[in-house]
C-alpha cells in the first residue's frame, strides 16, 4: 500500500522520526487519499509531546496546546501536528474535560469517530487500519469506532457528522450506528451552534444534500432545525406540486449548484409555508405571503446557528424574493426586479428560481422554464446595454444635487432614489441635464 503524501507532510514526518518519534498522517486525509479524493488538510499524529514538536521545527503556532496540537509552518503552509491522545471523560457531550497523552497509536485511533476516519499512514509502516476502515471504505459504510452509543454519548456532534460523511461520500450508515443516532439525537441540544453550523454547511454543499432526509428521520433536525420537520410534515394539495414542502425542498437542493448561500437559500426558501398554510373550499392548499414569512424565519434560524451577517443578508433576500415573477416579463419588469432584489444577487435569484421550478410538478416545467428563460434573456440584454440599475450608474450624484441647490441631508438620498426609479423605468432619461430638471417633479 503506497499513498501519495505532499512533500511537506512527508518532511515533517521524517523529521519527527529522525528524532526517535513515531509520526503518521491520519484521519480525513488518509480516507480521502484512499478514495482518490483531494484532502482538505493533512493532519499528522505523533508520539512526540507538544514541546518536543516545537523544539524540532523553527516555526510553530500553539494552536491547541491543551489538546496536544501544534501547527508546524513549512513554506507558509500549516500542518496540524497532534500528540497521540486519549480523550478524557466528556463533561456534557461537548468537550473532553481533559485529554491524556498516550504512547500508543492504537489508543489515538480508538478515540476517533468513524472507522473510515481512524486510519493512519506513513511510508515506513504503510497503512495502519486497526478498526476495519478500509473494508468500510470499500463497502461504502459509515460505522462508529467501537460502541456507537458510547461514542455518541461522549460527543453528540458525531451524530450529525455521520450524516455529513454519508452525504459527502454517498455512503450508507451502518445499522447499529444508525440506531444509536436515533436514540441519542436529543443530545445535540447541548452542542454549540458553531459546531453544528460547520457540519450542516458541509452536508449542504456535498454531492448529496438530499441526505438531509436522514437527519430528519433520525431526529437530528427535530433538535437543530425543527422548521424542516414542519416542512416535511406539510403536504401540498396544489396542482403545481407533487411533493410535500419538505420533499420539494430536498429535491430542489439537488437541482442547485453546491454553493453555501445558494444551498442555504433553497433549504430555507419554503420554510414560510407551514405558518402561512390555508386550504380553500375546493381542498387546494395556499401559502400566501410565504416569502415574507420565510425571510423572517430564515433570519431567525441563521442567527440561531450563528451565521455571519453577510451570509444572513444574502440568504434572507433570496428567500424573500424566490417567488418573485411576472407572467409576461418585460425589460422594465426585469430592471425593477434587479433593483428590488439587488444587482449583486440577481444571478443567484435566477439560479434559485430554476431549482425551485425543477422540483415542482414536471407538467409545468416547460411553461415555467420558458418564463424564466425570458427573464434571463432580458437580463443579459440589460447588462449588455449597461442600463442604469443602481445609484452608481445614475447620471447625477448627491454632489450634483447639492450644487443645484438641494439642502445637504436626508433629502438628497430621497431624491436620488426617486431619480433612480425614474431611470429604471426609462433608461433613456439617464442624462444629467434632464435629471436635474426633474428634481422638482420627483
Ligand atoms: P474534512 O475533510 O471535512 O476536513 P475530516 O475527516 O478531516 O473531514 P475533521 O473535522 O477535519 O474531519 O477532523 C479530522 C479528524 O479528526 C477526523 O477524520 C477524525 O479522525 C477526528 N475527529 C474530528 N472530529 C471528531 C469528533 N467529534 N469525534 C471524534 N473524532 C473526531
Ligand atoms: Mg479535516
């Protein structure tokens, strides 16, 4: 067994070995190398203690000394080098209260979550696979190292990680592991939002985002995203739809590019449906105002999961406008839509709409896609003609208004906005002289 390891990782291992220590690449990178995937980062595990690691390399960072991790810098690239350790008792399903260093590689591998993540490798000893990771990789199985119940009780985040790896790799979750997930999913409530966010995003941008269904079935979303459960349990008796709200969402996730904002927007786009649901006398379901309600929920959910403000801003907007359409779109309608939705997010809005359509009843695809393509064509024309759709393209500036006698202050912004709206409806009016004459009228 020979694996390709980057030059710098090899050099670090070699340096540690030359000083009499053991060292291996370990975990995710070994798994990915065996699968022929590109590894995100190359982690190294060693028998050397942190201070011994620090003494051997000129440039190191104390990344997590308490947990035995030192980052070794080589050619500006950082490698996490972690001392073999056994995780002490887990206080509250959150953090190991203490870690204990150990001279045994097997002990270090035993503390890891899944068999496929518990292999180590170096050129001298080849692959170290004590828990059958290679076999599980071959069969496409996610299985806990040792007793699944114990492993999930130690750290409940692993329950969500199992779904994440299943989604990334297209693997099945082994039965005992899955049973333990169902039993212990409730413990996820003690896990920090930041850790959940990381795993949720990896799941969403994976090749199989629809694996989120497993998170629903095992009771994970009931704890971390109960709004999804409401969608899964919300049927849609409506000719446009052939799925429940939740199933529609899962299908739509597979129809959009693997981008964080786009996948989050699709995940949340119809969350406003359960709270706005009504059924008319003919038995048809309606969800009036679900975009607006969805925007509120999206903001709440993303804040709860501690997403950054920029991500929240973009996703909210896309949720709010995801259903914004016109049965006969004109260039003027599209210019107004660009203005409303924002020039920066308009291409994303188009992608969201396409995915949304492709997850609806196929008998409407042709008509809906034609409508969308009409919007796309008009959008391209507007870009090509460099029509003014934001203040920066307006032929007058705030300074021009002040020079024309407008009091500096709020009024300047109000007038600029009115002029912009005028120009959006009539691109040919975007001339300084003309606009200055309009000041009084707008
Ligand atoms: P990625 O490709 O997303 O980085 P990864 O497998 O490298 O995936 P990391 O979160 O970077 O995942 O963790 C690196 C390794 O550390 C894992 O492969 C696993 O061996 C171990 N590990 C990480 N988190 C846990 C955990 N919560 N419980 C047990 N072992 C863990
Ligand atoms: Mg990693």
